[in-house]
C-alpha cells in the first residue's frame, strides 16, 4: 500500500512539475498522473482483500477478488489513454469513482457473507474514506474557492486542486490506519 501511494504521489509530483513544458509533455504526464491514481486504488485494496480472505477456502476468493481488482485497474489505465477522457474532468471522476466503488465490493462481501474476516469498523472505514474522496472530487470539479475570488488570488496555495490533494493524502492515511488495524486484528 505504501509503495502504491508513493508511486501515486511521485506521478502527481512529476505531472505538476512538468505540466507547463509543452502540449505533448503535458498530455504524457497527465496520463502518468491518472495511472498513479489507479495504482493507488489498487494498492489500497490489496491489504483489505488479502487480510480478509487469508485462510483456508477463502484463499480462492482472495485470488478471484485480487484478479478482478487488477483487471479493473488495467481497464482504468487503458481508458485514461483516450483523449476524450483526458479532456473531461467529469468523465475522469466517473471512471475513478466507479473503480473506487468496485473496490468496496469484496470488503462488503466479507462483512455480509461472514466467510471472510469481518471487522466491526468496516462500514466506518468505507464511510470515512468515501466521504473524503467525494469532498475532494467536489473541490477538484468545482474549482472552489478560486472561482469565488479575483483571478490570481489562489494561484499558489489554497486553490481547489491543492485542497483535493490534501484530502487525498488524508484519505490514504485513514485507509492505511484501517488496513494496519485489520492486519493487527488478524494476528
């Protein structure tokens, strides 16, 4: 999970550092940024699936769910190569939002079916992380607060994209906390 998050943040930093070089480089690093997001989602789902489906007959379910999530990650990465996806922030949010929701499937299945390792805080975890990402998407799409103030007021700090990245880092921290807690409970 930490490697996936580090990869995501490295891709994002590369994107933001190289974004203004040329149109071709801008397009290339934007796609790299989207791939980093997909890998981050993948990395945050692996511990949740692996710790819940670790023993006995559940290992088959673990491999099925990990295969599905890996396939969805690859699909998401391929979709972000399309020019219409790169050009539309709303379409990107729909793709990544759908992908993130599908990651919750195996976690909820373990809770409902009781064949996996259930954890009382699961719904709390899903609610917190989902809420953070939804709030982050709001700031990303609406470009608040910079749309309410004069041009240039939020050029360097405090604009919607900064707020979005801050919320993503908080969400990753929350996700890491619950993954670590699940790991400890499995011991």
